[in-house]
């Protein structure tokens, strides 16, 4: 009788086949139609390819992607004009350790909504992109164009935005309004090397801590803002550095709610900022915001402390304020 040791053969055969998890991580799930966004949502390697139209009143819900998912935006995704209001987001992305990158475009069809009223009236308008990622996630390289109103609404934590373009240039003459680029209510957010052209805040930090806005350019709009911070909200530890602001109503500003009874703003650094053609106010600190507009009288129990303004330079238009401060006594 001959005995053959088959164990090495068994081991060799086993090693030739990857585990289901490995296969899932390697094989890309390609999105080329609207239906593909749902069918690929459980994959960890997603590629968006070609020209895709999201039908009117439909959205992309990727709020619960698997940990470590990679999304490559290589095509153009157009969101058809619908009737969704500002409580809706055209795309939502959430999960831990998410990478969302590429050279593609998310197109919001803003020109079909813009009526000069933004989120304050007129036709219903949805917000563009809600981000709830955590765990060292990253968004980079792509363009978001013609958003109906707000572009990025950022919650979650520990997420980097790098080399993003927000292009609402057409809204300058087309009625764009409330087209905020980055609205942040989160912790551990860095936004860097990005370019914005819009008709509202380039950055608006409403709540959160450890937020960095580095090396970005802002054109049009209302400047780089802390707030408006609502009563009860806390903003702590924001650094804005190495940015340029041009053809805007304001440069850098801090604005809090009129009549706020609690909350705080602290440890804010604005440094190495270049201003150009600012039409209203270069540096603004005010505590009189109500329903999105200043009242002209500051009433607040929300302290603003630890503010550093360093090397903010450039030009404001004739008749504009270089510095404007209106704080409660």
C-alpha cells in the first residue's frame, strides 16, 4: 500500500482562491445608470462611470456605506430638476474610513431652480450633498456644479476635503442665492486646497470643534464665516489659514444669533488671509443675527473669546468697512 501526503496539495489549492471578503474588496462595482447607485451600495469598491441622470425627485442615499469603501467618481452625475425642498439632500454619503475621489462632476441643475430667493422662498430647492462620514474619511478631486442651494452640509467627524471645486459661477447672473459651499457642524474636519465660486458663505461653521480651512480660494459670496452660531451651539478651535477671498461681500467674519442665551465661540484663528475687492466689510464680528439678517443691535449672552486675527491684508471697495465690530456689552 502506498501512502501519499496530500496536505500540501490541499493547502496549495486553498491558497489559489481568495476569500469572499478579498474578492469583494478587489472587484469594482460600476455605476452607469441610476439603478446602479442602489445595487452598488453594499460594495466596498465603487466606480461611477459615464454620464448618469438621477431622475427628478430621486436621490442617492449612501448614508451607510461599508467601512473602508472606496468610491471613484469618473463620470458626470446630473440631478434632474424636481420639487424636493430644503429638508432633502440630493446625495448623502456616510460611513467610516470612506474615500470618495475622482475627476468627475456632480451637477445639481441649479439654474433650473435659481430665482434669487434661495432657501427663503420661491420654488422648492433641495440641498446638494450631506456628508456624515467618520474614521479618517477623505473626499478629493471632483467638482460640484450649479447647486440649487447649499453645497456641502458636513456632520460626522474626522474627514478631509482636498482639492474640491464648487462652481456656482453661473449663479452670479442667474439668481443663485444661499449657495453656501461648506456648512460645518462636526468635529475634526479639514478642508484644504479647494476652490469656491458661489453666492453665500464659502465656509460657515455653525457648531463643532477642531476645524481647519487651509489654502482655499473663495470668489463671490459672503466670505469665510463662523456662524451664524445659534443659541446653545458651541464652536471651539477653528483655524483659517492661507486663504484668498475676492469679489465678495465680506472677508472674514464671526456672527452669532441675536438674543442668544447660551453657547460659545472660542479659539478662532484667522491668519495669512488675502482680501480683494470686498464690497461691504473686510473683518466682521457681530452678535445681532436674526433669521439670517443683522438687526443692527447686539443682544447676546454667548461669549466670543480667544480670537486671533493675523496678517489679514488686501483691499476693500470704496465705502466699505475695513473692520466692523458689533458685540453685546
